[in-house]
């Protein structure tokens, strides 16, 4: 159920990616301007991760989850009926802010899992989250082809309401140990950034890798429409290849449980860079683009699961705040990459987007290779220092 909930909520961030051409036509804006929808949604998500996700270590988790889902449903309804592009952009930020419920549920799964199975079980929950990311583009393309692009926002709003009811009944009550207040909670987030080099490097590596992911999938719809003459239904079918990348999550979790997370992470970063290059030189072939998209997604998802396995072992009592640092970095990098993709695609086309994807992947590989503290053996510290136990 946690896997399903993560998938349905995080999908809200990605429904717009294959619809940018339709959104541009509907509001009478350019393709470059339409790309801002993706950027602002991810910025909203980063803001939610920074200011709302830490509440997972302060507020009762079930109540927090259901209230955020109600907020997501409201934002989605507003997006569905927005008459002006400016309003649609504002609401897109709100959709991103409230969709952080997925990242509250992942640390909850880590709390519920036995220590020796944490990697595998978090990997299963992450598999659901990643399927939501990867199938969102397919679902929204099919729905848009049948009912118009606004329909997916109505449908998702209804799903959020239903999910809130189900999770209210199923999630166990969990009251975190942090009691010193919201201001203190946010200060300890900075303490984690300052005192945990492994967290900093893991977050930066994943952020750069997610930047490659964002560059590829933000620009691919334009490439498929302009170069290959695809319609929305064909784009939906193509997007299915990315869903195969979710198979990386359980595999990566098992590798992490067996102690192979560090070398496998380096392999994932290298694979992503190679696939971005393949997509650039082989863009004339749909098969080559599909293979590149599948393996790029596989690399991104595998690296994320292995990273989360390692960082969740740093502070057992601060996993929501650890996730705040990690995911805020990831989605900030993703938002910056989406914005840069819009500019580069406008000037250099598909090649510009692929060069960006390859460049940020190689930057992540450099951080992995020259960050010795990333390779240090992490020990589980259930309590953490006093500054983090407040």
C-alpha cells in the first residue's frame, strides 16, 4: 500500500511532461514557455521537501499524510480548471509543494522494516514510487489523447481523495520523538548538512543524476513529435520503456544490503552518461532512444535506492530530515536542469539536451570518485548527537 501511495502521489509531478505541446497550444505560449510548467512543479516540490517534509520527524505521520493529500487534491482541481496560463503556473507550484507526501512514506517504510531487510523493503516501496514517476507520462498521454489534457488533473484529484481515505485506515499511528518545535526542527536540518559529508555527497550525486533524467524526459516529447511525427498515443507507448527502469529498485536494494552499494553507484553514474551520449548520436532511431531511455532510468533509480539505503543508516531518529536534505537537493537540481533544458533545446535542439544530461552525469561521477567520505563504512547510530535528538 505504501508503494502504491508513493507512486500515485509522485506521479503528479510528471503528468505535464508529455503534454507540454498541448499546454502550449491551449494557452497560446511557446514551447520554451511551456517547459516552465515542469520547472515550477519541481521547484514547488523542492520547497515542500525543505519546509514540509521535516514535519515527518515532528507531527503524527498518519494525520500529516492525509492533510497533505487533501491539499494535493485541491491544487489538482485548480489546475484542471485554470483559465489563464499564469494561474496554471501558480497552481503547478502548489501541486509540487503538496506532493511531498510520497517522501514522508519512504522514511516511514524504513522505520517499519527490520534492519537486515531495510534495503530490500525500502527498495520495494521505492519501486512503487519509481513506477509512478515512469508511468505518469504514459498515463497522461493516453488520457490526453482520449479526453484532453485537463482530464488527468481531474482524475488524479479523485485518486488523492480516495488515497487519503485508505491511508487513514491503514497507516499505523507514529508520533516521532522530536518535541522541541518546528524552528528547532529546521535548524537541525542544517546541522545534518554540516555534519554528514556522506549525506552531502550522496545528495549531490543523485541530484546531478536526476538532472540528466529531467533533461532527457523534458525534451523527449519535442523530439518525438518533431523528428518522428509522433502523436500523444505514440508518445504514451514510448514512455512505457522508461517504466522498466523501476526494476532497478529491488535489485539495487539487495545489492546495498549485501554491501555493494558504493561500487554499483559508480557504475550507475557512468551508465547514465553513456546513455545520454547514445541518445544524442542515435536520435534518428526510435529503438536507440528507447534503449537509452530505459537504461538511463535504470541507472537513476538504482543509484537513488542505494543512496537512501546508506543515508538512512546515518541517523535512525532523523530519517525525515535526512530525506529532506537528500530530496531537496535532488529536485532543486532537477528544476535547474529542466530550466536549462528549455533554453538549450530552443537553441541547439535535442543534441543540447543530451549534452546537458551527459555533462551532469559525468559531474556526478567525479563527485563519487573524488569523495572519499562517501566510501566510508556507515554505522547505524540510533540516537545521534544531542543537537539532532531535540
